[in-house]
């Protein structure tokens, strides 16, 4: 799947409010397993602060809703032409923080969506 095909697919899922299908897809399941293994299931934000926590989430540095064509890309090229990791292993707490959800339950999760739908 090319980035533009991926973008078209993810946009159509968002339009249908079925973004959960992305996370249930075989492509994503294979990719997230590979990313978690690459980071040895270690939360990268905790690691940066010298703590160890098991990562259970793969986060998109380029948020899926803003960059749907990067939803299945392990890397992206930033504005300076540098290659950056797009997919990062995080623990649940760091993942909530990075998305700005300070209080759990404040923002209701959509029904039928896995916990890491964003
Ligand atoms: Zn963490
Ligand atoms: Zn995320």
C-alpha cells in the first residue's frame, strides 16, 4: 500500500467513523508487533526519564487524524528533510499524556474502538 492509498483508506474510515478498523487490520497488527519488538516493549518516554515501564501502545508521532497517509509508516521526513521515527512504543500513561488527556474518562472513547484508536 502506498502512502497515498493509505491516506485515502484512512480518510474513508474516519469519514465512516470506523477508524477502529485500521487498528484491527492485519497490516497494523503486524506493524505494531514489529515496533514493540524493535523497542523491546519499553516505553520510550519513560526511558528518556530513566524509568522502565512496559509499553503496550504504539503511538503515531504524526497523528493519524492529521497525517492519514502516514498511518502505516514507520518513519516520516520532517520539514528539515530528516528521517524521524513515526511509530513509538509508549506505556498507557505516557500515551494519554502525549495526547493531552489528563483525566481519564474526561473524553469518552468511541464505542467499538480499541484503546489506541488515535
Ligand atoms: Zn511511559
Ligand atoms: Zn497516540
